C-alpha cells in the first residue's frame, strides 16, 4: 500500500457524545482534520470506565476524555500508536504499560493554562469576598447579616503555587495587576533562575505553606505528589489562608483538610477535584460556607475544549506525518525499535492529504 492509500484512524471515547450521538461540546477542534483526507475519525460505541482492547483494535490513535487506559487496553496494540489525553493530567493512564506496548502517550500541553488560571483567580476573589454567603443572604432575606462578612482584597497578599508549570505561570501573570506580594512556588524540577525570571521565588514546601495567603495546587498526581498536602502541611498554614485545588484530589489528604476546616484552622478552600470521582452523593465539604466546590469542571469553557481539542488533533496529525508531537509523557518510547517500526508502517508520510476529513 502506498502512502497515498493509507489512512490514519483516530477514535474518540464515547463520553464526548450524548446517548443520541450528539457531541456534548460546541467545538472540540476536530475541524483541524478537515483538510487532511488521510485522517479517519470514529467514536467508541459505548462508554466504559476502562478502555477495552477490542475498542482500540484497528485504530492508530485514541483521544481520551475520562476512561482509564490500562495494561489491558494496550494488550493487543499491533496498530495502536498513540494515546492522546484530552487535558494535562495523565494519572488515569498506565504510562509504563503503554511504553512496553510501543504506544506513545501525549497530553495537550499549554491548552488548559488560561482557563484554569482564570478559574483560580476567580475562586481567590470569590473566597475572599465571601460571595457564596452573600448570595445566600439575599436569597434568604438575610440582608442585615452582611456586616458580619467583610471581605479582603488580593492586594498585599501572597500567592503560593505548588508546582510551577504552565497553569501556575499563567496564574502568576494574571495576578500581576492586583498589587500582591511577590509570588512563591514549590517545584523541585524548576531552575531557581528560571523562576526568578518569572518573578517567582522558589521555596521549600513547608515555607510556602506557612507564608502564603493562597496555596494553589498546580502539579500532576504522581507517586511523588500523592498525599503531598497532609496534616503537617495544612497545620503550617495561616489561619486566614485558603487552599485551592484545581489539579487532582489525591494530592490533598481530604480527611486532614476536612479537619482543618472543621477546626477553623484555615480560612477556607476551593476544590474542583476529589479523591473519589465522580461525586454522585452530597459531598461532605458542602457543609462549609467557606468552601467552594465544582465537579472537576470549574475551568471548562468553550474556548478550553476548542483549544484542547486542537492540541489533541494536532498531536495525532503530527504523528501521522512522522513528526513527534508536543506534550509527550513517555519520550523513551521513541527509542524503542518496536515503536519505530510501527510508526514507520502506520504513518501517512510527508506529502499530506486531500481536502475533506473522512469519518466513520
């Protein structure tokens, strides 16, 4: 078969679509494929918590929203070249198993930065201005209680980021107009000189917890970061400080956080993610007026899904043309003979395709 006859099949997990087969989201960036006829897209027929090996049979790439990718998923991966995570977290992907199966894993680096940063800043303002309580006062006729809920500005406060990746850097940039103190960050993988160029001081975790008025989690969930924010770390926080987690639930010890809030040891929290998801019963943190909650979607916007989708599609398109995509999680796979042979066999080639995306 010549390159011109080849197709590069990309499947999307079923949770992008509703029971009627309609896309749940306004724009997932799929238009990027429209001018490349060699890209053929399809959708899984059913949604499963874990992707089955039979679901990936015959496809070269899978764009994954929520299902887990396990060793079983890639157990028969003769033609599977890539897993593209729709986002930047990849704790639901068995990266080691993918590497052993000669499957590259990539995330949509940079596509989420602006939206999550905006959500973080929004939550900081909502927390310090007691917006949840003030909304309830009006809804329940409690107008006269407003004097008990004086807020505070971001001015002269300190932002501390646990993790100094793209999201944290964009948050720092957005906060630059609020007159805050110089930001702090804990990230053992960032060069202090690089942080300094961003105007951020790198400090040990305990120092960040003690000095920050806002501790915001912006690191991935890994073996190193699981339970990173526990009782010791929370006990170091100021009584007037807030914890914000838009990353992953397992990074924060939820029992320790609940106890800290119950005791009034910190001023409040905002949580977009939890140790156990989905949350399908009333969440225990809902008892606190000084806690804001979201179903792992506080940053979801039309722009976010468009940008993530474009990045995921770009990664698949790059692989189809023999180009390494951005955001690769397991770069060592490119050194594997099995992957190189598979990639050479499956890629379309450098000549490009005709206009029009073929969809099955």
